[in-house]
C-alpha cells in the first residue's frame, strides 16, 4: 500500500511538472506575437508616461512653432508633436510617431550628446526632427522627420540617393 501512495505521488508530481512545461512553452510562443506581447507588457508593466526629452522650434517660411516630445510609456517610445499657437498660448496635439519596438538612445550632434534634436539633416534650409533609438537587435536608428509645408505635418524622412 505504501508503494502505491509513493507511485501515485510521483505520478502527480510528474503531471504537474509536465503541465508547467507546456504552459511555459505556450507562454513563450504567445510572446512572439507582437500584439499579444504588447498586451502582456501592459499587464506586467506599471510604469507611467515619462517625458524623456522636449524641444521646441520654428518650421517653414510661415514660422510655424511646434513642441516636440520624446515619450516613453508602457508600450514603448513615441514622438509627439504639438502645435504651439501664439495667439492663445496653447498647445494642440498635432501628430504622433510610434517607435514602440525601440528603446531610447543618444547620438552626438555638434559635439553634444542628445536623444532629441532639431537639425537640418537633408540640407534644404529647414530644421528636421532627429530622434535616435535602438531596436530590439541593438541596431541604432536615426529616426528623422521633416516638415511638409503643404500639409503642415511632419513625415518620416528617408535619404534618397
């Protein structure tokens, strides 16, 4: 009778271990799906919104003034752009660029290390937004956004040869 109890206990322990292994494999597999991974990050990550950098500048011949924020929250990084109305001295949300798969990074511009800058990257005489980041593989990304005077919005800039 004692052997039966030992073998039953041993079998139940084996079943428990097998169930935990299957659950671990299932959980690992689900985290490979970006949508599910972001939802799991939301559940596990209790961090609030943090402004990593803030910069303001004038763009285009009309001298449109914008406030640019580099923000980190539970989903990752975002670049948020606000129109600064000089009449009402208010800030109106204009647009957002999602860099959720990236981490914050710094780059050296004009002998200064920064994680958000205004620089004339495309040499057209107008300032561009430069927001460095690092992807999941450790590759540096120099996210650059230029102002489109026609649409009065920013757009991602990619160097064209």
